[in-house]
């Protein structure tokens, strides 16, 4: 089992978007939808290529894409508060 942890992913405006199980080190670039523990934006069930927005400030969070055959949110780095492990 990888050493992972649950992290809070927030918008730059401070709104808590979701909690995510992050495996490994480094910056958060994409989030597999299956690894979300709490989803405050409605990413679960979002359509491929949809562009979810922050419910608080309306900034675009990224784009939903298929990565290795499963849906993931490719993050817009300018919107998400920087997280490094």
C-alpha cells in the first residue's frame, strides 16, 4: 500500500472544494474522482470535458478528463491553493 494521506483541496478564495486521498509526493496536478473522500463541488458524476467551477467565486477548477481509463479532474493550477507534500 502506498503511503497516502487525505488532503483538503481549497480554491484560492478559501472555499473547501473537496478532500482527496493523495498518494505519493509532489504537487497535485490531477485528482482521480474515485479517490475523493468528500466532494463539495459535485465532481462525482460530472461529465467528461465539463469544467467545474468554485461555488463561491465562480473560478474554473480545471477539466474532467479520462486518465488511465477513469475520470479525473485535471487541475487549473491558477485556481487551486498550492498544495505540496
